[in-house]
C-alpha cells in the first residue's frame, strides 16, 4: 500500500517513512487516504483524551490531549497556519506574500494565530462531554478530507507541495473518501452535521481568501484549512454541549 504509506509519512510523525523512489504527484495520488490518516490520528487523540480525563481535571486533560495531537502530526499544519497568518494579511504584492509564506521565521501575526488556535482547541476539548469524544475523530478526519476539494483550486506557485498534490490528485478520491467524515457526522447526530457544515463554510471562506490574496492555494493554505476547520468543529460541538 504505497499510497497509504505516503499519506501517513506526510501527515504524521508515525515511523512509517516515505518511499525512496518519490515520483512527482505522489502526494496527490495518496489523497484518498488522507481522511484515513485523520481517522487514525483522531482515534488516538480520542483515546488519550478519554484516559487523561480519568486522571486530571478537564482543562489539564485537554491540554495534554492537544499535546498528543500536535506530537502525532509534528506541527505540520500549525506551520502552514502560522505562515498564512503572516502572509495573507500583509499589504504587499502577491509575489511578496508568497515569499513570506516560504520564510521560515515566525512573525507577529503567525505567533498570534498559533496561540489563538491552540487556546481555542484546548478550551473546546475541555468543554466536550464524554459522549462527544467522537467529535475529535470527526475534526481530524474532516480537516484532512477538506484538503481534497482545495486541491481543485488554482495553484499560487508552480512548485512546492501544493503543486505536487494537484499534479497527482483525482476527483474520484474526493468523492469516495467523503464517506468517512459523513459517516462520523451521522454517528454524532444533529451536532455532528452542524459542526461539519460549519467546517465547510470556514473552508470555503479560507479558500476564497487564499485565491483573493494569493491567486490560488499552496501547501501552507492546506495546513491553514486543516487547523481552522478542526478548531471550528471542536468549537461547534463544545458550544452545542454548553
């Protein structure tokens, strides 16, 4: 299962590795498995969260579960979030925005974005009821599925992971893999559907913003989509609980 290995190798820190014979477009050809990666990551975080809530107060358990979440993904999507927070709002030409996205240094807006998203996730995890734990799996799965429709948008630059994804991506993968987030939303009931719709709306807004500010999407925009939509789903479920 070469594509499955690529999906886990790209999106997690699990010791699966990437194939040495990397071919252009491999990240896109592995796209069908991205929601499966989300299912695995979300499931592990859910189990960690359940166990931690038995030992610690809800907020402490939430922060530790979030640390597990970040550890499993290596902060990959958080890096994209920070880069986009630095680059998208900048009042500079498109070419300069793209340069900012590639800059490894963290700017003020990037730091603020990271803090706000991590705080929001931790607060939402702390507010979830035990019966809503499946929402963690929905957030991780839907967040990675939303990379797929974003891959249909124009690419802002010819190189990079976004362009490689677009090169190998097939629309059929997006349709077939949608069964996972849809199934999880069904299991969660009305709250799950509301959370998923909120995530779709957020993803649409971010895609529009990226196209308006960058003329297209990049790998960093994919990371932004994952982090923001995960956060929106968790907040939607926490708000429904409250």
